[in-house]
C-alpha cells in the first residue's frame, strides 16, 4: 500500500473503515496499471482482480484504457469513464495524486441508462408513429390506405406485412408488401380461422400473443410471393380498429435469420394498427358516403333534356354556391302516355323551393318525386297542385314551393302549351318577330295554405317561337357595374328579343350566360331556366330520339 502514496490516503484506502465500508466499488492503481488496493465492493464486482495484479487482467478493458489515458496526471480528478460490467453499467470517477496513482470510484447507473434508452426508443417510436400518421392521412381512398399501411408496416415493423379487409361471401381484399417492395392488391377466398387469431381480429377482438401462433402453419395465401427470407419464423396478428366497425386485420411476418417479435414490438404494432385502422375506416366511410351522395345526386340533379313529341326542350341550372351541385330550383319534362303521338301531352315543370342548399334540395327531391307519382293526373293541373299542396302541408318541412306546370303537345307545325302557375313568376313567350309577352297565369304558393287557387292559360307557339320558364334567381340576381343592381325582368326581356328564332338550347344558354356574367363572382340564388320551343320547318329526329336533332326549313 505504501507505493500508492498520498492518493490512497486522500481516498480513504489507508483507512480500513472508510475504504472497506464504502457503498461504491473502489480500486487504486499505480501509473503502470498495477492494482494497489480494492475495497470489498470492488472485490465482489471484479473477483479476478488482486492487489499486485494488472488492471487489465482483473478489470474490464474500458477501465484499463481509462486509467492509461487518465488526463489528470499528476494530480487532478478529471477523465471520468463509462462502461459495462456483465449486464450492469457504471460510471468510473478518478482521483489522482502527483505521483500518477489513481483511485477509481465506480457508481452504477444501470437504471438510469435503461431509463434513458427506453426514453430514446419511445421518442423514436413516437416520431415514427407521427410520420406514419402523416403518411396515412394523405389519402381518403380505402385501397390506397391499405397500401400505405402494408408498406409502412413492412418497412418499419417486420420483413413483410399483409393488410386484410373484412370480406363478403368469403372473399377478402388483401394487400401484401415485403420490406422495400411495392404493395400488391388482390381478392382471395379463404377461411380466416386458418390463421390463429385472424378470424377474431377481423371481428375486432384483442390480438393473441405471437408465441401462440405456429409460423409453420401460415397458409400460402398469407405469405407474399416475393418473400425472400426462407421460412416464416414469427407471426403477429393484430386487429385494425375502426370507427365502430373493425377496419380489418394486420399480419406481420419475419423470416429465417430474424429474431421473433418481442412484447414491446407487439405493443408498438398495436399502436400502429390503431392509427392505421382509423385511417382506413375514415377512408372507407368517406368512400361509402361519396357513393351514397352520387346515387342521391343522380336523382336530385336536373335531367338532361331531349326532344319529346317533336318539341324542343332545353334547360340550364346553377346552384347558389358554386361548390355545390344541388339546390332548391328544379325542372323536369315527363313524357305522358301518347306523348309521341298526335294529341298526346308531355308535362314540363319548373319550380323553386324556399331556401337554398342541401335542405332545399331535400324538399326539391320530395316535390319532384310527388309530381312523378301524380303523372296520371297531369291533365288536371288544379288537382295536381292541390295534391302536392296537401303532401307538403302534412310533412314536417315548413318550406314552400312555387312552380309552373306546362302541358305540351304538338299539333301540326305548332305547339300548344297549357300553363298553370302555383305562386311562380309568369312565363314569357318569345314570338318569331322578337316580341316578348307575359303569360297570364297566376296562383297561390304551394305548401302554405290549406286551399290553393290558380288560373290556367293556353299558348300556341308557331315554328321558331319559345315559351320560357325561369326562377327568380335570374331576375333577382345582384351584380352589374356597381355590384348591387338586380338583373330584372326588363333585361331578361331584352335578352330574349336577341334570341328570336333561335333553338331552345341556344336561348337558355344565352340567358344563363348573361345572368352569370351579371352576377360575376358575387353571391346569388339558385338559377334555373327551361325553354319550350316549336321547331322550325320539318322535324328530323336525332338517332334513337335523343339529342337536339336537326330541322329543315
């Protein structure tokens, strides 16, 4: 001990009580690396170390290197080192003297190191989950979400991943992906209970531990065709939770030479699956809502008009908000029985439901459906309006509607039109010479009073003449040079004068264009216009009776 000099005395090595009973392992070594002394804790930690022996023989290499590179010689106490002893980690703090001897005090930091490592891993996983969530949120297409899920899982969680969607009639959509590869989609018929836990996962039940799954039992359809890691050695099956309904299941695969999934990896896989399931479920709900909306929209949108019984029909519609496709204005043309024969009548309708937007569109659909059911009574306008009025009064909706009924038939070269207004703006007739006249028909609003009254007017259109039905979205459109002036009836009449002799489609296009130009980018109500035109000259029907056809003078 005498060779250790003052460093031993400074550190308590010479004091049996202080040295032996110290709570931390401590050992002293001379400048050449010979061990000068060890306390009891150090002897238990380094059983091969002995006084007089070499430091590198009985102690770990990192401590021997730290002693050799100790920068505090002579004197000082810098140059701490850190390393492992078996599965424990320590920080070694040196105290040196002016002769180069050093006492190393070792403080165990295993728990702190493990905590730091766990924190690092959790931070990395949280960041990874964040990136995965961002990638999953880039699409509202169900198949695309399945592809992103499979690719992310294969690249970050396993060697290969399979996303399985709930199936119908025993067939399930599948997305396979291997690490670094591109996802592939398919639809296969299989029994999900062939894979332990898969049937339950597709129903949203908690996953089974991977140790319960025999990898050799994985069926052929589960393993990607380009899986290049030999046999499957570990399998994880976890549900993809959705919004009230399971979004499917995620299967992770590892191959030969790769370690099996541990509990932490399975836990992280469940966290990822929860986010992926939410994204897939949201995409699926969006797609379903889109399909439902498209199906409903087809019935709510105004129809594409064509010739009926030798009469031209044309219409234009614009919703109040340009981002919407439906609103409260509508028009329809119903060919009645015998409409294509001499004397048969078609029923044309143009209306305006109170309000705008989706709520008005819902009532629009009800009105159009009710009118379609009343077609057998189309010859009696007063009765049709009365029955429609009763239907609206008995509904929960407090909105009303204005409309014009027009029974149309061709008689020789002329077209006869019976017009009845239910609280709507009077139609306008454009004569061949450019004269514009208002049709004398009027009536009460539909859906307000228990009883309604109305008057019917008859109009005969010569070849080239038009009867125009329109909504107040045209006449009350605000715009112009100052932005606050109504388009008005006079501008509408002036616009029609310029359309004398034009086909129906050209007239409605001209009126609609002028009104849209007048409004510009400003707010406006729903706009609808419907033209009924007696063709000029002889009528030549288009192929299959559709389209505008051609007319000869």
